[in-house]
C-alpha cells in the first residue's frame, strides 16, 4: 500500500474514532477545539490536519501540479 493510501486509511480511522466518540459522549466545543491533554480527542485535529496536508501535497506531486 502506498504512503498516500496509508495516510488516507489513518484519516478514515480518525474520523471513525471521532464519530464514535461524538455518538457516545456528545461533543462539547471545548472537546474539539481545546481538549485537555488526557482527552481522547487531544491530538485529533492536529494529526488529521497534518495528514490531510500530506495527502494533498502527495496528490499534487503525483500529477505534477503546485499549490
């Protein structure tokens, strides 16, 4: 599996985890935007954003375009 596919797979795992958390516990905006370090969503936004950027960069590289 390519790196891009692995990153997309991880993004889907993160989305699934987020949806399950939201359905089980509800979602306070603080949980999403400023979670405490021990919160299950503590690194969600940062990791997801980093992966999304890498996937976009890889796609651009693959077709020879630029951002």
